[in-house]
């Protein structure tokens, strides 16, 4: 990393020190965010402002990730350059996930823009590790938001993946599987029909986790506001 980036990195760390907030750290814990003692408690809204001038600075992003703090990793997801990000580096970061919010931030801020995102979804879904598998389904949810040019057929295929792993009772996996199903259904009118049918089938399962995923999705799909938004009724 060049001298300029070293200075920026030092500046950011010093800035985070000034933002240390014990109350926010305790609040993060209550929301199930694992920080392992490496957090400043800085609000995400402030982190976005800090990151904005350094967008697509890949070297800085890697340095921030390697620093290991909760906030530096959140910043890394905001700063990294999708064009320079490699499948190998993605694997390294995903294997280090220990908190749902960092996982989801990486999926929404960075991973959904990667050209190889689709193949990684299928790779990570096969993992038995909770946050690796969560990444697959959080990434599906991320692709549902404003992913232009992605055909409906790709999301319909994801429904098979959702059904395949709908019996995984790991807390952060089942929530992500449910999230992916709901977001597919809300992407457009056509996908709503496919997602609704799949949710209904899952809701009838004797498996507790599978049934919960289906029933929870149906509750949202049956909401008149959701149906009007996608012009289903």
C-alpha cells in the first residue's frame, strides 16, 4: 500500500477512535451482532460518509479488512472495487465472517456487483458453515434489489436452492433462506407467482424449519400492500 493510502488508513482509524460509543456497542450485541471485542460502535450512516471519498480504492479496502475491526470491515465492503475483486479474495473474506451484519453488508455493498456472484451462490450454499451458507442466500436477496438485466429464470432457479436448504435450522441460515424467498417474490409480478407457490409448498412440510420459512413468507406475500406494490391485484 502506498504512502497516501497508509496515511488515509491511519486517519480512518483515528477517526473511528473518536467515534467510540459503548452504548452503541451494547446495542449491537442485543441485535445479535458478534463483535468479539473489536468494535468502536460507530453508526453505519457515519461509516458511509467516511467511505465515500475512497470508493473503489481496492488496496485501502484490503488493508481495512485485514485490520479486523467491525467498522473497518464494514468500510472495506463500501470501499472495495468490484472490478478488482477476485473470487479468491471473496473466499478469504467470506470464511472470516462471524457476524450477520458484516455478511449482509458485503453482499449488498460489494458482492452483488461481482461478475461471478451467481457461481459463488451455488458454491457457498454447499458449505456447512453457518455464515458461508448465509452468504449464498443473503446474496440472492441482494441481487433481487435493482439487479438490472438478470432474467427471471435465474431467480426461479434460486427457488430450487431455497427448497434444498430450507431444512437447515442454523439461525442465521434459515433467516437468510426466508429472506431470499421473500425478496424473489417481491421482485416482480411474474416471480411473485413462483415464489408464492414455493412458499406454500414449504409451509406444508413436516420439518419445523422448512414450514416456518414457508409460512413466514406467505404472511408477507398475503399482505395487500405487497400485492399492490407489485401490481398482483
